[in-house]
């Protein structure tokens, strides 16, 4: 999930709703690539 809301409660609500990860705007391409790679690696290992 990409969002602008950085409050702990917002992040926890998103995670509880089932998001794979939470990326705050603004973000760099490197951060986004790292997050996507981590999710894909975890799925491949499962």
C-alpha cells in the first residue's frame, strides 16, 4: 500500500486489513523496488 498517512494507527489498520507492506509518500524508486522484491521473494519461498 502506498499512502501519505504516517500515523501508527493508520499503518496498523492497513496491516490488519491485509496489506503486504506500507510505503509512505514520497518514496524513492529504490525503496519501492526493495519492498516489491521482498514481497515476491517471500511468496516464492512459500
